[in-house]
C-alpha cells in the first residue's frame, strides 16, 4: 500500500472540533499491518540524505522531508479572500510524507484554537492526553526552542498502539505562529529505529521554516513584473544564435542510476510557422524489468516569419510521448494489446476498439483539456514485422499555447484561457532547460511565469532565479558553476550552468539528478538492458 490508511486523532481540550477534524493534534497507527508490511525489517537511513526543499507558499512553510517518501496532499476547497485581500488560514493536515520501507509517517498540520493557549500548557495537555489514550507512554524528550523567530517546543514520546501492541515513537515540533495558531510537524516511526529516526527528525526540523507571507507576495509580484519585461525582449531567433548542441546526461534517483536523457535544441517548422524545437529523449530502466522511452518536444515560433511578422506574442506547442516496454506474462495482457481505449469527444465516454495484429502504427490523439493522457497497448514487432513477446504501452499528451492564450486540448478544438495583463507571462516550454542561455548570469535575479502544473492540475507560478556562483561536484570533480533554481510550488529544481549558460548539473524536485555523460558510458552501463530491447 502506497499511502497511510489509518489515522488516529488525539483530542486536545482547547482545540476547536469540526466535522473535518480541524484543529487537532493527530497521530498515525503506523504499527498496523494494514499500513506497512510486517515482514519489512527495520532499516537505518542515511540521515544526511534529505529530499529537496518542499515549499508550501499558500500555507506559509517550507522543509526538507526524508528521501524516498510518497506525498499525500489533502484536497482543499479554496475559500474566498478576506475583505482586506488576504487569504484565510486553512486548518488541518497540510501535507503527509510516507516512507513505506522504513514505516515512517511525517505530517505537517495547522491548528487554529478557539482561544489563546500558552505553549507550555499545550505540551502538558498533549502528554496527558497520550497517557489517557495509551497504557504505556514514555516521555523521551521535552524542551522549549525557537523556530522562525517563534516560540516552539519539541516533544518526543514512545507509546504503544492498540492496533498491534508494538511501541511507536512520536516526535513533534510544535510552533506557536500566533496566539491561536499552531504549526505541528509530527514524525512517527517504529521504536526500534529510534536512533536513525531521531537523527533524521533533528536534521529535518533544522530545515523547517515559517515563511513571511507579506514579503513573499511582494517578491512574487516583483518577479512577475521582471518576467514580463524580460520576455518582451527575448525571441526564438536569439535561441537559434546560441547554436546549442545536443547534450547527454545520466539520470540518478536518490543516488541510483536509472537511465539517461538527451537534451537537444534545433530549428524547424510546425503548423506553418518556422521556429526552434527543443526535445528531451529519455530512456529509463525500472527494477521490475520495464524499459521506458519518453520524448517531450516543444516548439517556439520565430518573431519574424520571412517578410511577415510572426505571432503577436508567442506561438508554442508541446508534445509528449511515452513508450514502456513490458513483457507479456499472461493472457489478459495479450487481450489488452488487441484493444485500445478511445474517448468520444462529444460524449466524453470511453469505449474499447479492436485493433489488428500487427498493429497498424496508428495513434490515439484525443486528450482531455485537463491534461489526462490516453493509453494504447500495442505489440513490439520483430524485424520481420511479427509480434514478439513484448508489448509497448503508448501515452500521448499535447498542450498548445498561442499568443496570450493558454490552449490545452486538441489544436482544432482548443480551450482558451486568456492571460490578463495582471497575470504572469507564459514562458515557452522550449526554454525549460535553455532559459539560462538567455538570462543575465552576472547578477542575482528572479522572474515569474505562468505555467500548467501537472501535479496540482491547474495553472501555477514558475519562479526562475539566478542565485550566484557555487562550487559543486560533478562526476567526481569539484568545479565552480552558476547556481539557478526553478520553483513550481511545492518543489524546487536546482540547476548549475557554466558561464555560457550550458547545463552542467540538474537536481529535480523529485530527487532526480542529471549529470553529463557519454554515449559510450551509457552503452556500457546498460549493455544488457539495451540488448534485451533489440530481441
């Protein structure tokens, strides 16, 4: 099971009760076999390896959770702004991080009390309530600290849950953000992992910080203005002059190699316009034997089309294709490869359509305007055109952008979303990895752009920042590089480039890392897996 299944709520007398359990201190029954497999042995993690920074600009906090965590975010209904234009607080669980292999659960919670309660009183009541609900409770640590300039407390308890009669350690950082407002960071782990879990909790709370929301909004507004101004002077022609050559990078996730990616930029034509293409071609080898070939192609039209002026602002397209090579292990999979799912654009209902074998190399083009991908199962053919014991799972997603309109969906039936003058400009996806080639790297700066956030399935703000010079290690060598960041809440990607803006290293918000490599090195490393693809 990939997510926590059981939540046990700890009632605190001062906290306001509601149907959605707003304003409660909570604990997770992580000893339950319904949550984590009982056969998993306790492991001691490398506590120096925290995941990339997680920023929740809406709820006003940031932290670095442990590596290898699944993320659960509750679905909030957006409340209208208050009369003064500020956003109301959203009490409840803000985010949950789960590491199933270690049986860890980390929750960030916001509690709004009915009346002001001193921090010491809240700690006393938390301990008393735990002793009331659990027969065996030990207070391992309790001390007053400060965090983000606010009074805070650290409380570490060992208790035995009713679900499995095994001791659980609960570590909490409780911050009094306002007289009636508390942030809680709660970390649950098996008591047998006390040393590793306490070391990781200590490292994690050092990265937990409350954000200055007023200052943050000012910085974002300034970044939006800077982004609009910068983009007005940037064209696809300028990107062409950079003469960017293809670059190959090896991909690692949490320090383990999983494949490689080729990043390219080249001129071409699309939809009657000439312009620049950028593409990423990635090969990923999964532990279960699946091999994924994915491709993302983006197009950005020139501002000048021959003797005619190009699109008013920008015209871009984005095409994504993913192919996963999977062995045929059972008859059901064989049946799946004989059918494809087609969605009727008029009724929006899916239906199964029989396909011939060998597959006639047709494509499914329909994609919902929300960005949903459609799948088709097709066999891999040998050199004689006959089906093999593998099939390929295809997925397509196309998003179109034109001028100041965001156009998700099909090119002939787009859904328009007007970008008013007060909204951020749209950053052409062609520049996802190449904007450092066009920005001034000599001084720190920040720019904000609107983009489609596939994680939250809505438009979001992409913040690009030039940070300064850092010394980093790439392929065992220490070098000086320019540090840049790309933030799309709640994650941050870190980029390091040379003085010309060429990418040297990329660290994604998902924990993936790209570093330069060669075709010879990748062919040698993945020789056996590549050979299997040619069978």
